């Protein structure tokens, strides 16, 4: 039996206190399930939590999945195709009853993807009409980014996109 993990953010969340607790009551939505209007998108604004960077979070029973970016903001992953463009799998999505305590930023662009500079280990996250260089192979692992799905990042393509902050 698969046991889903639930991320419990306590009242001490502002101090970045986070505990992972196993549970069998919450399970991830089936692959391919997407919420048209994510419930957490209408929740009150929280605070950024950089200690959660790299986590993929979901409200129990809601198909919407969020990525916590390097600055600690949650970003909605708008559809299964975008999710599959970026990540290795769905096993590490955590159920989070307190998603509203994490501040949000603009969703990832539908169709966001990873680009790789040919003959290098340099990757970029391309979303929201910008490219953000991924800091290292360790960062790729932290976010569970799937380098095997990266598109070739030709110099012409990458030069045509503005630089965003380093993704760490």
C-alpha cells in the first residue's frame, strides 16, 4: 500500500518549523487530474518559506499541484503536460492542509520546460517568458527536475529570452 505523506505546517510556520507525518487518509489526485481553479489560489496571502524550496505540494482532494520556488513562494503547475515536462515523477508530491500559509507568485506557464545547453550540464527553467539558470546538478535533484526531458537550448533560443534570477 502506498502511504502518502502529509506536510503539516504548524503555527510556528513563520519560523520555518515543518514536520512530515505519514498518513493514509490523504492520497494524491490521479495523474492527469488538474483543478481548473486551484482552491489555494483564492486563499489569503501567506508568507514565503524558503525552507520549503523544492517541495511539490497539493491540497488533499484537489488536483492542483504547486512548486515551492527558491525564494519560498508557491507556484501553480497549470496542467499535467507542464508537470511532466519538468519533473521525474509524482511520488514526492506532499499533501499540505496549510497551503494558504505559503505566499504565492505567478503560476508556471502552461508548457514550461527545461532547456539544456548542448554538450554541457547547464540547464534552464523556461517559464513566464524568461529563462532561469538552474544552479547545479544538486539543484536539479532537489527539485526532482527531469534532465532527460530537457529540450536543446540553442544559443539563439536562449539569447532571445530575458534572464530571471538563478534557480537554486
